[in-house]
């Protein structure tokens, strides 16, 4: 099995390294990731300028482009027939309306347009700016990825996964819950700075959520899985 890895946090990011550690258990991994962080870039593609495509390690490349660019370049320039595309693991959840703006999710969506099954993976963080123990993500991913990757997806479809922020001892007992996207938007809260600029200050963990939808499932300690076509 040949697996393409990418993300929107940038080549060499901890979440991508954690995903690579898990993916190597299933097959041969290839990586094409953005040169720099591209969070919130959505499905933007680069047409107006040339992109630098640089090999960093064996079967691992860095692209001066977006996550969707990374998938498109990998699919067309590496001469590899990929069986799966895994995007992430994103630092921070991609729940509900987040999927409209997430570069992590866009990479999975782009893979599906090429007919390759794909999974976007994100890790919810209760304290976003604090150090995070990615070994917890690895343990949860090792538990659920075999189950998801053993099941063929319908053509041009992809999966969105959000891991909960749980205590290490709880990683073995978290449940995988297939659910729907929460329709509630993020809090539209801004701080006006002295120079008149606006700075977003909405608290992610305080977002409204609908019972048994993806945000509620993830925030209450289970792995939220949504299928898209």
C-alpha cells in the first residue's frame, strides 16, 4: 500500500510526524507538505506563480504552495499510484463549519477529486497554545485507522476525523462515533485594537454545538468521524 501524507501546518510539524509514525505500519509513505503553515487557507490553489518543489528526505518533499497544491503536485508529478491520502494531524480540531476553511480538510477533498480515498485528521486541543502530548494522538490513530482503511470508500469521497483531547489513560477507551457536521458557526467575536484593526478572539471551546453532532462528540471525549462525498 502506498500512502501520501500532507498537512496544513507545514513540513516537519509534530502532527505530521505523528501521522507518519502510524501510517508506516500500513504501507509505504510519501510526504508532500507545505513549506510554511497554511492554516485556514481552505481549498486555494496556486496558479499565478511558480512553486518550489524540494526533496527533503527519501520520499519526502516540501512545496511552496497550499495543502491542495501538495496533493495535486503529488498526484501528477511523483509517478506514484497512491492508495490513500492522509492529511494532518492538524493542531486543533476541524469540526462543523471549520471544514469550509481548513487546509487540512481541503487536501483530503482534493485527493477525492483525483479518485483517491482520503482521510483528514485533526486533534482537538483544550489549551491551544500549550505543549501537547502527540503520543496520545498516535495511540488513538493506531486504534481507528486500520478499521477505516480496511473499508473501501465510495468514489470521490473522503472522511473527516477529530480526536478528542483526553487523558493518556483514556486513549484506549475512546469510542469512534460516526456523526454529522454541526451546522453552528464559530463565535464571531473580535477585539478592536488601538490602531483600529480587528483581532479575532472567539473561544473555540465555547462554540455552540448540537447534541450528537461532531463538535459535541469530540468535546465529550470521543472520536468524531464524518463521511463526505
